[in-house]
């Protein structure tokens, strides 16, 4: 009786161990399936999902870009750029700037005094600081100032001094005006960026300015327009 | 001997409880395995769908890029023009204000006296005005307040002082500050 009980006890134990082993194996198999199949797929789906939203944005940018570009005419754009050259030249040429002020002075009968370029690097891009002295009657100086604005060229005027030391109240008294200004130029871009860069929409102010540029009296220069090739530089020859 | 009998009885009583627990564990394992298989299946289907969708999008990007590439010259010209327009607009306002100010002041203040000198720099302008009599100083300040209120930029009188010259004329010195940008 005692032996039979011992045998029964051993069989139950063996069965229990077998079940535990089976359970452990099944759990290991489940974990292995998770590690080998589920986890990498979940990561792949997550990546693809974020790629979908990135692609959606790209498609939207490209569609928008295409919609804008298909409405534009190259000849109109070239014409507008060439016209804008007299507002904003592509190069900071000092002789050309001197010629510009000389022409404005002649138009308004003022005499140009000192003309100083505060930057030694000529023909550089961007901003070129200048100092300018003008002599004339009050009316002539006011006309010169008006002419400077109306001609539209981009000049950032930093300071202006009107010297009334003659103490003469009449309009015919000769006065001196000193202007410190920056002549602004903007070179043609070296690159137009990547294909997925957003294309800006013209603002209301920009549209108005464009209309103004297109209305001005302008004689087309004899030189041929720059040839627009290569994505890297639309102005390269 | 009596203690062994008790143990056997306990074992006999425990056996059905263990079987029930085993059944529950097996059920849980079966459910987990089923869930795993379903999840894996869904995942594979989802992955395939997403991959197809990404491929379609990429094909569309390539197609649009090709169309845009053809229009690259137009794009370059358009970008150049928009950039130039933006630069012109950026500088225009300040240019207009400083060059117009001498005439604006002269027109507004000449009935009260002559502007003796004028200096305009970043953020402020100063000038003197020969008002003659002392009582005209108040009139000049009133006129200047009107000018300041009508300027296109935010501005205010920040200092004033009066000198009397050898002839007894009152010379008013004024300093006005202004901020760049249009008035709000």
C-alpha cells in the first residue's frame, strides 16, 4: 500500500513537471514569434506611416508648386526682373551709383558735394554704405529728396542732416544736406533650392509693387537677357 | 502511519483543483496564441497596404518632380522676382519717411518760424525753430503735435528746450522719437 502511494506520487510529479515544461515552451514560442515577427513589423509599419505623412506633405507642396508654375510666363517674368533692375540692381557698382546720383542732381539743379563710399570692397553684393553731400536751395533739396524716393531705387537712408547755418529764411538761400545711406543690391541666386522647397505666393503688397514695376517707363537694354539654364543657377550662361 | 493517510487524502482533494488551473492556463495560452496569429495577420495585411500606398505616393512625387523639373527655369525666375520684390518692399518705407520729413516739417511749421537745422537719425530727429516771440512757442508745440500725430510712423516729442538769442528771439529745440514700421 505504502509502495503504491509512493509510485502514484512520482507519476503526478512527472505530469506536473511535463505541464510546466510545456507551458514554458509555449510562452517562449509566443515571445519568440513576437520578437521575430510582430516587433519588426510594428516598427516597419510605424516608419511607413510617418513616411506616408511626409510624402503627403511633399505631394501637396509639389502640386501647389506646379499649379503656380503652370500659370506663369517666362517672358513676363524676365521682363519684370529686368525692369526691377532699376529698383534693385544685381550688382553694387560704385560708378553706376555715382551716375545715378549725378542724374538725380541734374534733374533737380542741386550740386553734388562729397561722395564717399564707406566700404572698400567694390562691386560686392548686399549693402554698400555711402555718404552724400548736396547743396541747393530749400526747394531744390526738397525736390531732390522727392526725386530720390520717386525714382524707386532701393536706398536705405540712415540719417539726414539739413544745415541752415546761413540763417536765411528765403527759399533761395543755399543750404547743405548730408545723407548717409546704404545702396542695396541683390545678386541673382546661385541656386534655386531643392525641388521640394515651397514656392512663395505673392502677397498683396508684392502684387501691387509688381504692377507698379510693370507700369514704369522703361527702355529695354540692348544687351541680351541672361540665359536661364541649369537648376543650380538659373542665371548662369 | 496516520500522518501518511492524511497526506494522501489532501492529494486526492487537490487533484481536481490543479486540473482546473491547468485548463485555465491552457485556455489563456490558446487565446494568446490566437490573438498573436490574428495580430500578425492584420499586421502583414496593413504593412502590405501601407507599402503599396507609399509606392503610389513616391510614384506621384517622381511624376510631379519631373513636371516641375521641366519648369525649372520658370521656377528660378519666379523665385528671383519674389525675392527682389520682398527686398524692395523691406527698404521702401524707411526711405520714404526720412526723405519726406524735412518738407513735412517745413510745410507745417513755417507759419510759426524758420526751422534752423534738422538732424534725422535712427529712431529720432532733432531740429530747432526760431519762433521769435515767447508766446509763439506754445503755437509751435501745438503745430508739432499735429505733425507728429499725422506721421506715418509711431512718434512722440521726447524733449524740448528754449534758448533766447542776442536779438531776443526764442529758439525752440525739439527732439522727437519715432519707431520704424507703420503706425498701428
